[in-house]
C-alpha cells in the first residue's frame, strides 16, 4: 500500500517492497518538491525492516519527515 502525504511543502510517497526471502518490508521513500516550474524528486531507503505493510507505511512517512527536518545524517533534500 503506497501512501502519499504533504509535509512542509514536500510530498512524501512510500514505496514499499516485500523481501521474498523473509517476507519483511523494506522502507523506500520518494520525496518531491517544486522548483520553479519543475518537480524535483529524490529516492531514499532505510536499512530498517518492518514485519507488516501497515507498519512499514507509517515508518516510511516518519522517515521522510525526519529527512526533511534534517535529522538523518547523509540524507537531505536541500
């Protein structure tokens, strides 16, 4: 289940992937924003895994918010 939310002018979209070997969910997130008349987009992923799709969706959105807030070292939208 992909979810999309707007946060501080950015669009965060979860893009989950279930790992075939463990059944766990991998956290992938796309963050996009407008620059003049064009859309910029970046892909981020976390090494964390979740047991359920619902948990992974919530964690993706929270991860995207932390990236936007500058709280993830080495990951930035600026």
